C-alpha cells in the first residue's frame, strides 16, 4: 500500500494524514489513513475523562470520511490507557457508522481491551481484530 505523509509526493492507493489534536497537552496522538472506502485511525497515548471531548471529535471526524461499505478501523494498539469513557464513545460511533452502512472495527492485542468489551456487552458493536490487515479483510 502506498501512503502519503504530509509534505510528501501523493501516492495513488492511500492517503495518510496526521490528525491535529486540538489540545497538544491532551495525551492523545493520531494518524488517519484512507484507502478506497476504508479509513484506518491509529491512536496512541491515553484516553480518559480529561480528553474525552477531543477523542469524541477525532473519532467522529475520522469516521465521517469512511464510505459504505467501509470499514472504519480504529487501531488502539499504541494506547497506554483506554478509560471507560473511550469505550462509550467507540460504541456510540459504531452505532452512527452502522446507520451509514459502515462497520467500525477495533484493532487491539491487549487482553484487557477484549475483557472490557466482553464485560460491557459491546462485542457486537466493537468487533475486535488482532491486526489492521485482518480488520480490512472482507468477511468470507
């Protein structure tokens, strides 16, 4: 896959954008990749009550780029902390995406994320994948 970093020559297959987080002290960093109708949001840092609004805005803006059938993939493997508010925002965005015919898919290799999603009853809204490549692969 060809990617484009801000300031480099455009590639035909994909676009890579560094998302500017409104508050540089939010503890959150993100990169959004667009490939066809699919959008991948890679996030790192921490998400908690102190930056919930920034997280919600970032997630909503990135999701709005995805075109049905999508998917909209959220890669949280680089997060150090994912507070309960982050899961609520993900679930809300998943519902909004489904209304548009886009499937939100979560990428994580952290067992605590899987346990939290299961304990909160969010498996249907937040299907998990171990890699971005798996999340981008259409279901058989």
